[in-house]
C-alpha cells in the first residue's frame, strides 16, 4: 500500500493498529504504519496505551475495587478496553460503557448481577462532579411564590443533579458502603430491595441522598418540564403515601434545583405543599 497518507488517515490506521490483539499483525495497514508496527518499540507503546486505558477504567469505578479486588477489576477492564478502545484523546470520560459491559459479562451475570448498577452510580458521581456550575435554588424562593400558583410552577434541576432508581437491587447501599466506608459490611444486614440515589453538588463537593421510587418519578417529571403539580401526581402514583414537603425540603437543602420557573396557569390547591424555610 502507498505510504502517502493524509494526517487523518494515518491517525486512523495507527489507532487501528494499536487496538489489534496481535501487535505484529500488519495485514491491511498502510506501508508507513506497517513499518512502525514492525518496530519493537511499537509493542511497548501499545502496552502503555492499553495500560493507560485500563487505569482510566479502574479509576472511574472506585466502588467496584473493594467488591471484586484489583486483579479481577483490571482483568475485566482489559477485556473492555479490547472490545471498546478509547475514541477520544482525553480519557476523562472513557469507560462510561463499562456498566453495560458488566451486565453482559458472564462471571458477573452468574455471581454478581448487581455489579453493573453499582458501577452506574459511580458514573452518576462523575457526571455530577464534572457538571456545570449554577446557583442553587433556596427554599425562600418557593415561599415567596403565591400559594395559589406554586404547584403550577416548574422546578428546574441543577445541572449537577443526577438520580436513578434501581428496582431490584440495593445499589445505593452497596455503592455507599464500598466507596466510602472502611468497614464494607458495617451497619445492619443488607435489605435486598430496590433503591434509588440522588447526587448533588451544592458547594463544590458531590453528596448523595437515598431516593425512593416516588422521588425518582418526581425528579424525572421535573426534568421533563412538568409543573410541580403534575410531577407530584407522578410521584403519588408511584407511592400514594409519599411526603412531598419533606422530600422537597431535603432536596432544596442538598442543592438539587437551580430555578423556579413561574408561568400563568390554573389555580391549584397547595395543601400538599408547605416547605419549611
């Protein structure tokens, strides 16, 4: 093959050579890239690139390390890197598909089916940490809104807010224990039922809160642009006994919202909503 290549074609061929399982394979490569592959130093460079990608995956999932151990985690990461090599110059967000990979990984599906969901909370933490800054909404803003209009307003989620419900797995408890607690078995016996999590970053540091199914429904409705009354209806459909004022109070204190968008609308009852200021 001709050795005259555009820069982009050379980069694509070089990246493809790095991703090959057989480092010595040169079939189909342009001559200039094949010549590089034939050099002993290429194998060293390839291993350095692969190790960097594996390091990035491991660093992105700190809650998994105490669950499975470093050897297991790096071996799984190596398989992931082989199947889905980096496609961007920066490794900051690399490995975001690792949770889905774990869901398909036979040792996980057979013995640790919860592992992918624990990994997903690590991804939520990273997203929360890297999200844009914005002022947080204070409870006083809700108190200043006329009571007959409040439930017709929209709550805008803070850019850093992340949440998810895990219907069959106590993913939040597993994640919290293995990411932050020295004694990973500390506390009461694990109650194997669904859990959710809300992550916020009110003062530059990520914090987490447990989240029930109703709360998740409420936040998702808010993110979709529903007015507060409709979001509350979604939550109450998930759990008729859900406490809207208590949940809103906790979320406001955690910096989950950044704005209250008022709009003209129907007058609605505010008997469900008395937010402490």
